[in-house]
C-alpha cells in the first residue's frame, strides 16, 4: 500500500513538473506579444503586483498567519526578492525585446548548469567532471543557437545583447534560488511568498519612477483590455501555478530528476514558434539539442551515482545497480 502511495506521489510530481516546464516555455512568446501594449517594466510590475497577493494567500491558508512574520529577516528577503523577481524578470523581458522567444528559452534552460558554476565560485564546490563536460557541451549549444552556425555573427553582428540580458537574468534567479539556504526551516512557499512580496516593492518603484518621469508609457484602458488574457496566463499560470507546482514536484521527485523538466522550456518555445510559422535553421535546432542533452547527461549521471551509492551503503554489489 505504501509503495502504491509513493508511486502515486511520484507520478503527481512528474505531472506537476511537466506542467510547470511547459508553462514557462509558453511565457516567452506570450510576453513577447504583450510588449505591443505594455512596457516590459510595467508588465513585470503588474504581473507580480497581482501574483504576490496570491502567494501570500496560499501561504496563509497552508501555514497560518504566523508564517507571514519576517522574523527580523526583512532586509535579506528584500535583497533576494529584488534579485530574483526584479532582476530575473526585468532583465529577461528587456532582453526578450531584443531577441527571439526560442533563444531566450535556451538561456533559461541553462540555469541548472549555471547553478553548478555559481556554487563553485561562491562556495568553492568544484563540479564533478561529468558536470564540467556537460557545461562545455551546453556552451557549444548556446554558441550554435546565437550564431546560427556563423561564429563571426557573435563578434560583429551585435544581435546578442538581448540574449546576454536574458542570461544575466537567469543568473539572478540562480542566486535567488541559492539564497533560500539562508532560511533554514522555512518552506519553499514561505520563502517564495515573502521574498516575492518584498521584491515587488523594487519592481513597482522602478515602474512608477519611469512612468512619472515620462520614460515609460502609462498603459491606458485599451492596453489593459488587450493584455488581459496574456496577463492572466503570466500571473495565474506562469507565476502562481507553475512556481507552486515546480516546488511541489521537486519535493516529490527530487531535484536531480526534477530539474530535467526545465528542458520543456525550450521545447515548448520552439514548438510554439513552429506553430506560428517560424522556420529554424539546423544550427539552432542542433544547438538547443546540445543544451538539453547536456542537462540530461549531467542529471542522468548524477542519478546513476546516487543509485550506486545507495546500493553500496546497503551492501548490494555495484553490478546489480546497473542491471536495474
């Protein structure tokens, strides 16, 4: 009975991760379409201004009002919230204005491998050789996607600024994710809800200052009506449902296997692009495959190593591990 319950929980986790990954893949083309009506900064402020109360309501329902307490960590939560929600979203959406959704999605898919490099630089945790090999493979894939097979384009084309901004945004999110370790004993929901709510203050300040100074266009009623369905997707699905589903899925499946579902971000973005009539060259498809293959390779080897370790600790010969 316990085995069936465990299997059911894992299946639910896999479904949650699949929905989250696919939803985030759709976020890029949806966001790109909304730029016709909303500035990226204003879009981000509206998105998380609406999503933050949903996170707080979910936290109160799940853990009670006591979980809303900052416990004297408000400044640190604000810093990480600003880094994650303001840094990632503002840089990603500003970069998305200058690049294609598919290329931006490939940058986002690099997050797991970027995490290994950040931990190496930050905490001195040198990645395994397999991870380093995966990072090199992913880097080759990114160069193919950005250059379209013509490396001189990277040096003289000037068209990679948007991709670099998205990559910088992804790095902000990696730092935000690692920042959760500064809050031991807190659930992922509590860290997300409180950091998001404080990070929104930074986003709103930038947006209000920009509109007051005339640097950002103030959306009118027609803009808001035209953006309603897209905003509903970004707020309810890509922000609220996807984040909660990802956290719950990782808890059920584990981070090593769960992170593989980040591959659905570029897969979904490329699929939507194809449905919209975009034609992708062989270098772009091959490069995206390299990035996704690198993540599969790294996670697969990590899973194999963990299984071998469990077998070794339980006294089962290593050869039996490979036979399963």
